C-alpha cells in the first residue's frame, strides 16, 4: 500500500515505514519484481521500486474474474 501511494521508493523507505529488517524488505521486493508487479531501477546505489500499473490492472482483472466464477455455496 505504501508503494502504491508513492511515485517510487527505495527499500530504506519501507524499512522505516514497516520496521522490518532491510534484508527482509529487499527479498520481498525482489520476489514481487520477479513476477512483474513492480518495476525497479537503480538510482545511484539504491534500487527504486514503483508499481507496474499495466501488470497490476491485468492481475486485478484476472483475480476478479476468478472470484466471480466461484460458487458461494459452502459447507
């Protein structure tokens, strides 16, 4: 949610925001970037991340379509 409110951010911003370890944040951001939901580029020594809006919209459409097809009948 923090990243979606920013034009871009770096790992240290999220460390301050969440209180989690830098290595933890970095690993999670890297994995999210691998699946294409984030874009990232280096600004000096820091990797700056931002939301890949096109990919998020495609994912959102797919996710919504999946849940619209689920029957609401449950035990």
